């Protein structure tokens, strides 16, 4: 018996004293599918080769060498990351991360054939694929508006793009056997106070209605809509606000996407899970770390993430989709995936290992002193020993080996891209 196994046995005994079955907690954590966001690897630039700058509030800082320049390079980077990320997982694409664009083909006419390399790759690896329309970084994001633009022709273009992505998601699901989540976020908004907030929101609503009127098999595609508090260039009014989308999701039986960077820095996303699930449908999480604004830092094991993991465990995972959403070009991009995915699983494990029964028992007998003491004691229980055992079971190398592997990969592959 090695040191990791000894520590794990001791941890199991300690958790048992608190009424926690470690093996059951690990089983529940292992059942959670995490969506790995492809855009960390290409800095959200996509592969249309239009030369268009990032717009719509998408800002990626840093110039660390080795960005994926093609879909093939991005898949290569993901494959490398997967050797260091415990599963299960799936991959989430943006609507401009295409394999190929035929002449005269724009986003509104994309089909699954534009993503055939992704489809075949996912089938080979037995993983699912999600997709999100890209309503940004395109000439038709005009005046910061897409689906809410006053010009009906511009709106029609973006409506067709949304419809195309849902059909692509449906084709992904048919090929992989895994339902595809199609998430809708549009950057529409105003830098200064608009004279009329109602009209653009009505146009956004009508555009979404038109997109979702195009039939797809709902057993294969889960639609989600995503809000934002504000963005760069939309400081005074975001058309797709939380109030707008929460209402829309409830009325139209769509999942609501909660991005941890899209709310006020002091606002708890964890608190929203039970408030929404007690009344409506499903939640898609975009797990990010905003620092003073929607800056999409790599997630760390801070209080926000731990609270989220705890609430996911408490609410159950049957109606919650978990996806990562950050992009940092100041560090190795493969390393960013690995660090963030590990922290997401750590937070889930911490949540499932919490001695809920004894804490709830204290609350039920209105012993709030005991509740507080037990909640604090839970923070010091030996979950790290359980995590180390999980890594060993998964065959995931230690941090030192991971760092060596990332350094070797960037020298052999990424740094040669120029």
C-alpha cells in the first residue's frame, strides 16, 4: 500500500465519522460531464480567415506563443489536454470554429459539413459536441447589434446563423449519441443610454422566436439562452439582460445559461441554482472567473467555485449542464484547460463530500451554532487525500509530470507554429 492509498483509507474513516460515504461521493463526481470549451485554444478567433478583429466585447489578453490556427491544430491541443484531464467530458464549440469554409459560404449557411472534422473526431473519441452561435467578430455585428438590429436584413442573417447552429448541433448528436447543447449569447447593447430600450428587446425576442420556430429534435438539442450584465461597448444597456432571458427561458421552456462572469462581482451564481430549479427547467453553467469585470480568468479553487460545487451537489446534477468558459492568452493554453478542469472537478468533489446530513440535522433542530461550526469543520476535512486517490485511479499524472508534459508539448508542437 502506497502513501496515497494509506491517506485515502484514513480519509474514508474520517468522513465516515461524519456520515459521508466517500465512494458514493466519488461515484457522483465521476458521473458529472464537464464541457471543455474549445475557444481557450484559439483565443476565440475562429477559423473563417476573414481577418476580422474580435468584436462584441470578446477581448483576449496576452500573446503567449502557440495559439491554434486551424481546427486541426485545436483538436491536436485538445487531445493533449485530455491526457491530463479526468473525465467524463465533452467539447463545446463556437459557431465560427469551422474546419473549412467554402467560397461564398458565410455563417448563415454553415452546415455540419463545415464541421465534419469535429464530428468525426468526436465520434472516434466517443465524446459529445455542443455548439454556440457566434454573433460577434463579423461585419454584420453592426453598431454592436445583431439579433436586435433595426435592419431586418441584418437580423435575418443572424437568425439564419442561429438556425444553422441548431441543425449542426442536431447532426452532432445523431453522430455521437450525446445530446448537443446549443447556447445563445448575443453581445447586443449600447455604450451610452439608449432612447428606447423596449424596441431592441422586442426585436431580440422576435428573432429568437424565429430561430426556435425552425424545428429540430428536442431529444437531440437542448437550447439555452445566456444573459449578461454589461460588456465592453455595452456599459449602459445590454439588450439580453438576465431579466429578459430568465423570463424568455421560462416562457419557452429553454435552459437558462448562467455565466459566472456575467453578473455583478458580488452576486452569487451558486445562490441562483435552487431559486431557478425549484420553478423551471434546466440550467447551463458557464464556469468562469471574472476579476472586476467579465475578464474570463482561468478558474481557481476560490470561494465562488467551491460554493458552486456545493450547490450543484445539493441541487442534483440531472438538470444542470456544466461547461467551462474562460480564455487566457498569457499562459500556455493547454495548461489553462488542465488547471481549470481540475479545479472544476475538485469543487464538485468537495460538494459531494460535504457532511450534509449532520449539518442539515443541526439546522433542523435550530442549532445554528452547531451548523456554523460543522460547516467550518467541513472545510478542513481531508478531501485532498480523496482527490489524490482519484487522480491515481484515473491514471492522471502528478502536477510535476503535468508541467513537464506541457513544457515538452509546447516546445515540440506549439512553439513551432510561429
